[in-house]
């Protein structure tokens, strides 16, 4: 999924399976595992197949494309959205059996919502319409009638202790901060080395592999991050340091890694898909999908 989001999406959303296997071979991921993973993504309607003779391309489905584009907006953004000082709430208003309640909790967790009690989910700046669209895509549409979205009354101009208490009750930021710290400890030395000798260069394949590992690890952290506005985060938030580190290192790896893809990423018909403008917008101020 990291490869499809970071590499395949900005090159048209399709790739020949054999090319995918070849690209990931240096990471010691065997072709059987890759085939199994791609098959599962197709079964879950993220991908579809398109044969060309004896070869097969895998393409993002419309639902898969929507999911990856939404994820890209979070992963490659330069900063968090400003807060309008109002809370987005989703209440359960009908009876839910345990497995339904857990399904709703998990689905909203992936949308960044925290939990207050057993019947209230909260987020400071989520788009409620997009959230409900995502719930439909994720297979929980039959439960939407039991959920009531609400926008809380506008808060005062000052950030009160009540806001911070709500954040501490809804999310475990201490655990997330520790995970971000591990990410920084892992990749900071690599960034420092590239700063000390910026002209030493890195071979194209190594740049591609480092880029994939970097964005894979960062993406896994963002899946757990509610992406709260800066005013609701602790001082010296390690997530911001991780974001800045990822942005700089990614930009340094981009050109050589793209040269590698120009040589080795192919479609089933043998052509090389070209990168779209969204690639150069990543980790810039503009929308990476504009």
C-alpha cells in the first residue's frame, strides 16, 4: 500500500505486477508475498486487474483512488489545518451489538476520532461529510442510521484547560509521541549525513528504497495520529519534528529515486508511465493533488 500510494498513484495509478515485484526485490520481499498482498487489495476492491496478453496491470479502483488521494493529503501536507475552535461530535443513537460498536470505533479511529465514553466520538476539525463517506466506503454504511453527527457550539477565544483535558481523555498522545521519537532517532542520522556531504550523492536504487521505507514508516505513524491542531498539542510535539524531518529527507531522495523509477517501473505493455505534477507538490504548501 505504501508503494501504491507513493509511487503508483502519481504515475497514473497502475503498474505491471512483474515490475512491482522487481522494484521490491532488493527489500527481500519475495514475489509470493507481493502477489498475495496485491490479490487481497483486489479482493477488497482497492485494485482491479487489466490483462495485456500474458501480463497483467493492477489499477486503482475509483474507491481505491479516493482512499489513496485522501491519505496523500494527510501524508504530504506541510502543516496541520488551522482550528476554528469547534468540536465535531458523532453520537451513537441506536442500540449496537458489541461487534457493531467495535466496528464503528475502529472505523472512526482511522478517521482520527477520539472516544469519550462509549457513545461519543470527537475530533476538532474533521470534515463530517467526508467522514461519513469514508464509513460507507469501509463497509459500515448499514450502521450510519445509528450515528448522529453534530458540530459543537463555538468555543471562546482562549484555549481553556477544558480543551486540553478533553484531548487527554480522548487520545493517548504520550504513546504516539514515543513512536514519533523512535522514527526521528532512526532517520535523523541519515538526514544529517546528507546535509554534511550533499554532493556525495546516493545511487538511484538506494534512494528509491530509502524513500519507500521512509514513507512507509511515516505513513504507519500517521494512521495512528488524529492530526490535532497545533494549539491542542503539547509543547515541543515530536510529531512536528518527525514531519519536518520526513519532508526534508523525502525531497532530497526524490530526484534520484525518480530516475530509478524511470528505468524500472513499467506497465504490462512495456511503456513507462510518466510522473504527474502532484509529485513535485508533495511537502509543499500547495495541495499535492491539485
